[in-house]
C-alpha cells in the first residue's frame, strides 16, 4: 500500500483542474448555444481559479508548481 503525502495529492489535484479548464474551454469553443457557451466559459474560469490556488499551496509546501 502506498503512502501519499499532501504534496502528492496537491500535484494530482493541480493536474485535474488544469485538464478541466482545458476541457471546458474546448467545449465552449464547440458550443453553438450562447447560454451553454457562457456556462462552459464560467466553468473554465472556476477551474483556472482553483488551479491558481492549488499552485500557491504547492509552492508554500516547497513543491514546484
């Protein structure tokens, strides 16, 4: 059984929110309906904000973000 540190989990979360931001922005470019496009853009912005916060936490813990 592996032991993961908090930093390992933060790296994994950082990867996930970066992928989410890219995915939502890609979906926004493909959406033809304005309301749907706006929602995808909002989700992409939220994921970008989460990525920024987790990157700061990684740096605070001595990791490389």
